[in-house]
């Protein structure tokens, strides 16, 4: 049974919505599908009215903002870090909700999203290599955008 | 925070010394009146103490109040706050207005002369959150975890632009803030007893989607609330007020769902829903409550990874399915003639199913390994080389939502006969659902019952009224059964845990305490027709079980038995059928073998009314001598 970790409690900060996770940005979450609770781990939860829903509170306390990253792509890496599995699946298909969200954080306009999606899909291998982490995926994405006429402008 | 409180106190004294508006007879009357208003009580989470009857706030933090008496006295709290809200020329972020913006905003209608003070931190925070609409998020129960039937709920804060990704919205959660060093038993105990503080937190919605959709394989229902912009704004203001404060957290009543309702109550005078949940809050009931009070607009469905895999694999040919599984075994098959001879559309289908299946194995079957990681990357890479999109039909929504299923409590009246004697059963169940209950809106094969009591009146001799006796027939403390049907791709384990008090249906059997544990497999019997529809023939299951019984009626006062149960279950919308038999020889303690056969047939009369017929026969064999008992009954179940 997972434990609740205190985190991401509302914290006032002048620039950010909430305290950023201490893990910072892109410290290397790799694409490995995470595993979930086993059946016997649910038995206890059953007696406590919905704890299974609560237990993961704060486990992924990433915020949209990310203090370590600067520039126009601040926050992108945090998002990638927290969504590596789903992002890899979407990039491989060249479509999906998580890929759409990534485009929105970067600020890709509606007219450029199909170019963005195509560029991501075409560069899957450089973003998600065998040693891929969110940091290398982030670099791979930047490189892919650099080579595209439509997407260069978003790199600032 | 202590410092802050002190500085407010200092201000308060100063304001007392100035000839301020607050202490005329008229204004003291106003304060009296406002402090008695329901909205003031909602804003401070005051609730009348159930036993002693006085007002007390459910917030446990000193910094949620200004007055020393704030936790128990709405009037003195208001009296302390009004002069502070009225203060002008305050430094940025320093005024009480910045600390309690929702209270300020609501009170201002009574004090129109108040001047807004600068609160740049609050403004920046609200800009970041950018909430224009609220959506109540309810993750539905999921296969193989009946405990999730209790569910969880949270509120998503949506942006104005509908085209913005919902994943990037923030969501408000209320959860127990447990001590990570506590072990699981302590965790359960403290959670039940209120040993942990509850805190409001904000997380990006994607974090919750990853957890529910992809890890737990849980469908999510999203109920858009039709609140006004002002109400949404007040909700966000109020969330700000709860920062760095703690509420009581009890799993049964003051849990996530109850608190979310209380937070909604605080955001609008129109809303008063938390009161309905004085004893316990089931997340699904909180949603029904909001629907009943017309606060819910559109409802959206977010299918889980499990549902997607299930629906998409049905669109494959048998050859494609076999190939998809084989590819997961041996990735090199994607260079083989069999795979390459497929159209690129079919290739993309096979690869996507392979990837989903591999992910299922890792997530649900704990097959996480460097090798599987390499495989998934190879398959994803192969998929990225095919530009075809949308290779599967859109996911079909369930016809009946969770909130449209039968209600939580159940009352039962049944007439029957056991071993020739007539009986009447009166039953009451606190929660929630068993396999023979009306299945619409519930996950098939999932059962969780808590606190189910049956009283039986038996008429021994039908000719005289004197021989009528009343007895506690059965009390189910907890009764969980999960029959997850196994298919080509997904292979859940079925399991059962049940504890409580029960009787044999033999003449003169006494009540015994029992604990049953079992595990096994279940298979779907539905058959796919040529025209792509499928015929439902229910599911079969088999479980290996051990049962421990304790009572003075047994030799050595107990029996431990081990054996098997097999059964067939059909959960149609109109008709419900179940047949099962079990055989449990003794292992330790009293030496008798137990066998039974139970047949049940139910039929839906209304959304919350079911008629049910049940017949059962039991055999107990001891030292070669068998005794048996039988029972038939006809009953009505009413859900409320």
C-alpha cells in the first residue's frame, strides 16, 4: 500500500502557484510503465472508505511551473517528467491528449499542431532512446523543433 | 503564523481605540445577525456538534481564526474580523482581506464601504489557476478492486477556453495527510479514528489522470458543475483560505467527498449540500446530491487504459490478436513475413495492442523489468514509423453511469421456509452492492458489502402462534468478492474475503463467527456473433477457499476448513441469476465436511426495487453421518 506523502500543500509563493516539487525538473524519469497495487493491497483499503484514492496524494507533486527551467519552455520539462509513459505512447502514434497538452504548454498555435505532432512522431527515436529520461526527451524535442520551419519560433 | 496572529491582535486593539464604525448598537446588531447566517457558518466550516449541540468548526488550525474563541464561537470570530477587514492603507499582502478573501468578499455586501486592499500574491495565484468552471471528478470503481467502489472525488478547476487541455487544469483534493513512517495497520487505524489531519491540496489534473486511468485502470466520470463565475471565484478564494490549515479527517464521514461539498457550500449561498452527509459520505452519493439539486451540467467519460485495451482488441482479427501477443513475447517478429504482409493500418493496430498489452503486464502484473522496458521502446519506435492515425473506433461509453445505479443502502423483506418451518427475514445493509443486486451502474463481478444485518422470525409450528422465535440470522461485517473475467489479454485474479456471523440452515444451529478467504479464476461466457454484437451468457468462476469458524457449538470451539467453490453468474439489466456450490472438508478443529448448493434468481421491478427468489441446500457430514438443511425464500430488496 502506498503511503501518503505530505506534499504540494498549498503554499503561498509570489511567483508560483504552489511550491515546486523538491525533485525539480526533469531529473530523469524514464519510460518504464509504473506498476500499481496488487489485489491484496486493496483489502485494507476497503475497510477505510476510499483510502486507495487518497493514498497517492502528493506522490506526483509536480507543478506546471518549474523553477529550475528558464525561458519560454519553463514548465515543459516538468510536464514531460510527470507524463513520460503517456507521452511516449502519444508520440509513437503522432496524436493524443498528452501530446496536445505538451503542445499547449509550449504555446504551439492551433495551425502548427499537426506539424508539431508530425515532428514529434518522426523523431521518436531521438526522444525516447534506450537510455531516455525526461531530460534527453526534452533535448530530443528541442532538436526536432529546431529543424522545423514552423516550430523554430517557439524555442524563443 | 503565531506572529501573524499576534499582529492581527495588535491591529484589533488599535481599532478598538479608534472611534470606528463597529461599536454602535446598530452595528453590533448587524454582527449578531450575520454571524447567525448559514453562509458565515459554511465559510468557517462550523457545524453543530452532534452530541453537545454547540457550534464548532471542523477546521483544527489556529490560523483559520482570528479570535481565540473562533473555533467554537461564530459571533466572536466575526466581531474580531470585521474591524480588520475595514482597515485601509495596508501593505501589499498584509491585510486580512488577503488572508481570507472569500469571507471578505461575502461580508462586503453588508459593508459596502470597505475598500479593497492590494493582494498581489493572491492575484498571481488566482491568475495561475485561472479557474472559470468547476468539474467534479469521480473515478469509477474498477475491476478487481471492489474497495474502489467507495471511490474518491475531487474538483477540477477549468479554464475559460474550452479548447484548453483539461490535463493542464488544476484539481483540488482533500486527503488525509498521513505520516509516511506509519505502517499500514497504523495507517488504517488512524485513518478511521481521525488520527491524521486532512489537508486541501492542489495538483495538476494530469497527475490524477495518470493515477486513475493508467495505473488503476479506472474509468473517470467528469461532472461539470453549473456555477456562476462569481461562485467559482469564491470557491477559489475559499481554497486559498484553507492553505496551511488542517481539517479533521475521518474516512467514514469527514472524508474527501464530504469536505469537497463543504468547500462548495462555502462558495455560494445557493449551495447547501454537505448537511445531507452527517453520518457518512459515499463519493457516489455526493454526486447524486449535486445532481438532485441541479448543480450538474454536462457529464463526460474518460475511459481507463483497461477499457481501451478491451474495446480495441475486439476490433482485431483472431490472427492479429495472436500476433500481438506473440510480438510481446518476441519483438523480432515485427521483421517477420507474417507481420510485414499486413497493411500498414493493420500493423499499426497490432502494434498499439501489443504496446497496451505490454503496459498492462507491467502495470497490473508487476512484470516491470529492463527487458520489458526495451521491448516497449522497440514497439513504440516501430509504431512511430507508421503514419496512419485513428486505427481504432472511438471508445463506447457505458450505457448507465455509476451515479445512475441503485442507491447505497438496502432494506430486505423475505418470506420463506427452512426445514419445513416458515420464516420471515428482515434485513438492512449499510453498503453497498453484492453480485445479485441490480447490476446497472456497477462493475460486473464486483461485490462489497459492509454492515449487512438479517433478523429471522421462525414459526416452528404453523398451527400455533406460540412457537414464534426471533433470532439474529446473519451479520456480514465485510463481504468482498471480485470476479474479474479473464480474456485473451487481461488476466485478473478473482478473490474473496468475508467476515461476520452466520448460521447453518440446520435445525438448532447456533450463530458462529467466520472468516473466509479465497482466490481463483473467472471466465466470461459471452460469445461474439457474426454481426459484431455479442451474446451474454454470464461468467463462470472457481475459487479455492479456506474458512475459519468459531463457536461453542463446535468441538474444540472452532473449525478450519479448506475446499473449493464453483459458480455461474449472470448479471442482466432485467434478470440476475447465480448458481454456486461449495465443498469444504475440515482441516483443523471440529471434524465435519461442509457442502452446499445455492440458486438465486432476481428481477428488476424498478431502479431501486428488486424481487428475488433463493433456494439453498446444505449438507454436513461427520463420521460418515450426514445431516442436511434446506431453505427457500421470496424477497423484496429496496435500495434507498
